[in-house]
C-alpha cells in the first residue's frame, strides 16, 4: 500500500524531507517494531502535510500511522504537530455501533432485564381514550376490559400471526405433519379472543408438547383428545416348559447338616467345688515296753 505524492507535495520540499522527523516522533509513542515502511506524504494545506507509515502490529492489520508536520512561512525546518493511528481502506474495523434497543433479539431478555420504552412502536396503537362521560368510560374500563394506554395495531397483529403460524406450533412443524387430527377438533383447544380467534388458540393439554402455548387451528399432535388406537388382546402364555434334552437338570446339592457345637466350658466361678477328702488318722506311737532295748 503506497500513498502517491501529489504534484502539490513537490512545492514544499521542507515538509517532504521531514520523513525521518515524523518516524522519530512515532517511535517515541508506538510499541517497538510496529512502525513500518514510509508510505508517502499528503499535503493537507499550505505548509501542512501528513506523513504516512505502515502499522505492523498484528492487531491493527490495514491501519496506518499518520504524523502531521508543519512549518512557518519562509522556515527551513518542519515541526511535528500530532501523531495518529488511522484505519486504511483494508483495515479491520469493529461493527457499526447500534443502540441498545436495536441490538436486542427475541429471546435475549432475561430475569431483571427491562426493555426501553418505544413511543413509536409500529406494533402498537393508542388504546381507548377517556371521553369524559362517566358512564361510557366506566363501561370501557371495567366491563370491556380496556384502559390500556396502547393496544396491538393491525400491523402488530399481522406480525405476531405470521410469526406464530410459521413457528413450531403452526401447521408446518414436524409434530403437526405426523399428527392425524388437528387442534380445531381437540377438546383441549381454547380459542383466543379478538381478531386472532379465527386462526389461533391456546393448548391446555398437559400431555401435549404445545401445552400452554398458542397453536394454530390446523396444528396437531399425538395428544389429541379424540384420537385412539387399537388395543390388541393380550396373548395367553402357558407355564414354562424345561427341555431336559437340551439342558441337563441336576438337583442342587443339599446343605450339609450343621455340626453340633460343644457345650461351652463352665466358668471357673460357676464350677462345683470338689469335696475335700477326709484326713487320714495317724496311728499313735506305741509306748516303750520292757522288751524294747534300752539305750543310754
């Protein structure tokens, strides 16, 4: 990418020769190694020019460094005015900024989020306005259920109807194409009030995948109140038969008789004391007779 010098740049040789001065100013503020080759100079006004340099930073592909230089009348030296990092024709830019209300998409609203008020919403129009007549206003507010500042406009009803009819609860969804009956004949179908009554209603069948949702009259599912299927009679099954020729039937081994356990030893404290033997009577010594030898 090269900026071609216009014929007017040759009229100011001082500014054209200030390329090194401009590069030095960039190297003081730019990250090291991000100032590329000199792309040329553009004369903005008399004695005011812009030197362009390539930006080699990976995050700024297609961007250019710009350094404006100027000189006073009849001066032979240029001075630096300001430095800039500006996008070129092939620069990678962020998407165009959009207001918060325009960035939101259906399904983005979460708990605690609040949509901004849109006074010019094309889907809404002014509701009932008080006439000043107490009887008329009371009829509108209390008996007819009006009193909202704005209600759906014809465009709003058409937009909602088109979205619902083409969605998962319309006639072209997979569950509707496989159904044998339509919602218009289902006992769980509750028609809407107002202009959309002729096309839509609410499903009140807890077994249906559309329970609690707006469905079209020609929508359908397998939980229709009037559909049924044949229930075949149960086939009787006889007692099981064991093929003894294909399987060897052997009696299970009988459990061995439990071995009688020896009686536990009697504790010493509970043992019966053994009767003590009677003492043996000792013979009394015989007295010394006359026949006994006398010893001195």
